[in-house]
């Protein structure tokens, strides 16, 4: 039964998943489009992205349109419940380019009337005019990567915007008509104090976004930050200090009315990220563009990805071939493990009974002991007939997830 905000209950979601596994012919109902271009590469960023020209962006649009057509011939998809333009910096595109992508996806797969359509935007590339154009083109959710409202921190992160630009972009997005805005923030940053983090959170709460993604800094191999900092660098807060920052975020944001619905995500009622929730619930999704990943609902799931190399990806599409490589057809046990550790990312947790019904009692049996042990250690807790991470479990989630792999 849906609540007053139109959201399905956890039991309804589980039942729908079990039913769709038996009857659905649709391989995906969600679409991700990767736009690899940005103004400059930030020092901490490990995503596939690079500075690019207007000509390269237009070439990418043409290739994505062709890749959509190729995918439509291979996989049954839609109607789409969510579309997500990520990157890179999709806000470098023109509204007309975005409109072309969305119109083609509608022609090929159709959009549900409530389809959530998200665009990632950098405050340094968004203008009042472009934001209004994106909204007119069909974008109804904006993910604004502010990362910080402290100019010194933004300089350390090598972000191409300052705090004033972030505030301006947010205000211009509201003026353009956006009523669903998500903000990204990072904690555990060089020279960041608990007091400074609290001030950041209070400023963001005053802005009143519908959604917030809160990440702790991760030093990724191969990035400039990995050459500048190690995990125990004195410039960085230690693990305990970073955990305290995440706990403070939970305290302040939930007090302000946000639901802590996933490890790194907070939302006002009715504003969970529908697209990302689909990842955690193992809905089928198609990823297009260089480095994009897909989960196609064939058997227990077919996972595949595109090469993280623009020229390789472009060459495949130009040759009228899908760029998917290294496909992995999941087994029942692999799919169940994913169902558990992805589902546990969400505050709703998982239903052991629904998992037994969906994957079979024999496949589920080994996980009973694991869950019992994690309940004893206080990393998991029972909530009615469901099992979910405790607050401590959210902070130590990797220690939980590895037990199911």
C-alpha cells in the first residue's frame, strides 16, 4: 500500500520484485547517460572524466543518440521510471543537446508520467539561462555538486567554482522552476575541523534543499590527491574524526526534517532519489556512454559495462556495435548477495522472508548465520520483519557487506 506521499511500502517493493522476476520481459526501466566532459579534473576525482571542447560534447551527443538506437534493438526496455545524466559535468551541455537526448529516449522507450529526470550540475557551469533551459527541456531534478561552502576548501579540492557561485546557482535553479534539488557535500577534507563541518551543515540546512548526499573523502589510487595525501596524512581528519562528522550530519539533518534513507543520502519526505534507489533495489538499468555500467534483468541479472576509454567507446558505436564488454551473467547466489548488501545500504533494510521467496530457501540458508552474528555485534538490528543497519553499522558498512560477498 502506498503512503500519503505516493511512495510504495517496503513490503510492496519486495512483492513487486518477486513478481517481476517471474513475469517481466523488460530488461531495464532506468537509463543512465554518462557525459565525460568537464572544465577541469578535480584532484580527488576518480570518475571517468576529462576536460573537453564544445565540438567533443556535440560528438558525444551524436554517439549517445546512436548508442540508444543500438541498445533499443538489443534489449526490451521501458517505460522509463528514471533518467540520469551524470559525469563529468553534464551542465556543460546546452539545453538543446539535453532535449535531444530526452526526446530520443522517449521515442525509443517512453517515459512514465512520473519519470524522474536528473541532471548533475556544477555551480561554475550553470547559468540562470541554462538552468531555465534545462528545466524547459524536461529536467525535473537537479543534482548540484557544491561539495563545500568554504572557499579555501573548494580551492584545495580544485573545484572550478567558489561558495558565492554555489549559492547563486542554487538560487537561480529555484528561480528556473526546480522544486527538487539535491546538493553534494564532502567531509573528512584536508584541514577540516568539526566546528567548520557543523557550520557547513547549518548553512546547507538554511538553503532547504530537498535532498543531500554526504560523502567522506576517499583517496583514490591514481588521482592527484593520492600523490598528495596518504590515509594517515596529518592534514586529514582521522577515521574517528570523520565518523564523528558523519554522525553530526545525521543528527543535524534528521532534526531538520530529512530522512536518513541510505548510508550517504538524506531526503525530505517524498524526495528520495528514485534513480539511485533503483540501483540499491536491483531494478534493471541501462548505462550508456564511456565507463557506464548496466544491470539488465535477464535471468538473475546480466552486468556489463562500457570501456573507460572514450576512443574505444566511440569506435564501437561508430561501427554500429554496442560497447558493452566483459558481460557477467549472475548466478542465483550472486544475485542474492547483491540483493542483501545493496538493500542494506538503505534504512529500510531487507526482508529475509522476501529473499527466501525470491531466491529459494536453500540459497538463503547460509546467510541466516551471518545475519545472526551481525545482530549480536550490533551492526544490524531487527525492525519488525526486516533487518537493517544500525547507526554504527552504517559507519562500518563495508565490514558488514563483505560478509555477504
